[in-house]
C-alpha cells in the first residue's frame, strides 16, 4: 500500500485526501484522536500495516497482523454528540457494500460487526470527544481481516472469525479496497449529513443478519433474550420479549440464539 496510490484513485472531496501511513502503530484510533486534538483536518486517514495494541469495543484486544486493513478516519461533523454513534452505521454499510463487490455475502450484526458466512471479518470502533452539547471530533476505526489466513488469528477466535483471503482463496488489492471504501464512506456520510439517518438505516437493515432472529443480549451481568424486531431512529435495537413486551437496547453484545454455540 502507498498513500499516493490510494489518493490517485480517490473520487472523494475530503475523505482520505490527507493520509498518515505507518508501518506499525499501537492503535490507529489513538493516533487519530491525538492528531484530531492538534487540529488535524476533517477526513484525515490514519493507516497502518500492523497494530500492536489494536482494540475493539469495551477495550477488547483486536489482533492486527500484517496483511490486514487497519485504518481510522477523523471526522468533524456539525452534529449534536448523541448523533455520533450513528456513524458506526454509516461505516458498516460502506464496508458491507465493498465486501459485497467481491461477491461475498457480507452481513451486519448490530451494532458494529461485519460477518461473512456467520464469521466476523470486520469490526468498527467509533469514538468521539466533545462536551455535553458540542461535538469536537469523531474517530471511526475500521479493522478488516484481509490478506492473511484465519490460521494467523488466535486459536480461541478461529471458529468465529474469518478473513477475506480465507473466503476468496486469494488475496485482494488492499489499495483498491481502501479506495473503494473511502469513496463509499464519503457518499454515505454526506448523505447522512444532508438527509439524516433514515436512508442509512434503511440500507443497514437490508444488510442486517439479526432482524427477525431470536437473539441474546449481554449487558454486563444482565442477559436479555428476545426477538430482534427492529432498529429505531436512535440506533437502538428493539427486542420483543417472551412476555410480549418490547425493550430498547442501546449497547451490548448480541449473539444469535440459533448460532449461540458459535458465540456470534
């Protein structure tokens, strides 16, 4: 990969027009946040060949070996802080769209995972900084298991994770993939800023693997079982419980009950 090769193929107005490329980073999100605090421009991309301290939601370790796609985007949207989590949906639809262009049936699992054949291939981590009513910046981190075999992942997740190489039996052009992703992301991002969440949510629902399914949600020590019937305009997952009532879930780990043994 090279910054120039990516920029030369971009059709974006500002996303990815400035790139910080690193052979190795502890965490692209952490670097992006530090750059954002120092005034880095809207759309700056941090891209690394490997991460030594990559992380997912809830501070979990994210393995980032060579050959993957590990990137973070700095965004400065004029939005209230409570709208920032919806950018995870923007990123998820963009990633799923690009993976589907490879003839792979990518699905989205609420709130931030992309699956292929019921196995996780991508995670998204959205982090914001601001005040009660002012959003300073948002960093959207995207980690994609790309050009390495799933055998390179830790043994404890090999049954639940996959890579693009493992699914395609060949490698991809990471430069082409990243360029396509940045183009798709900017299109969806600008659509979100102009027309709101509805068009993004509609596309997200088309990609969803959990709507209509029985799920289990882990909220710390609390467990909720129910049928995932919708995602509302706030991004909350709507569950229909066994007693007929409904419950809105704003965060948590979701597993599909029919695949609970796979811990998806």
